[in-house]
C-alpha cells in the first residue's frame, strides 16, 4: 500500500512544523534558562549524544565496515573537535556503506 501524494505532503508539512517548533522552543528556552550546575553538564553532553544517535545505529549491523566508520568518525571528532564535520562524515559514510552492503553499487 503506497500513500497518496496528499498524505505525503501532510507528513512533510507536519514534520517541518515540528522541527521548526522544537528549534524555536530551544532557542527561546536557551535565552530564558540559566545554565549552571546540572543544566550545564547536560548541555555539554548533547553533542556526544547527537553523534551517538546518528552514527551508532551502524553498530547494530556490526559489519567490519560499520565499525571502521564509527571509529573513523570518533577519531575525527577527537582530533578536530568539530561536531558538525564529524556528524556529516559519519552520516555520509553510513549511507554509503548501507548502499554498498545492500548491493546498490554493483555497477561500479
């Protein structure tokens, strides 16, 4: 069963509104809430949580290629200290490895 175009557009709109609302709430909350003590520790842990949430599903596949991707992404983050670069590289490599292991690159 495939969804019709109307349902897909509604899903995209609801997702966009939800993402925008959570970003706006985070921005407003960041202006209002003082970061001291426990809140500061939570905010400091968020980049690592984002990295784990995006790249760690590759652990579930557990292939040597996935382990290499995770270790490479972690090494890049430790070496450069740049979360965005590490996330982009980790996600890109996970997508490529998923296509590779599924046989989508058989023509290359």
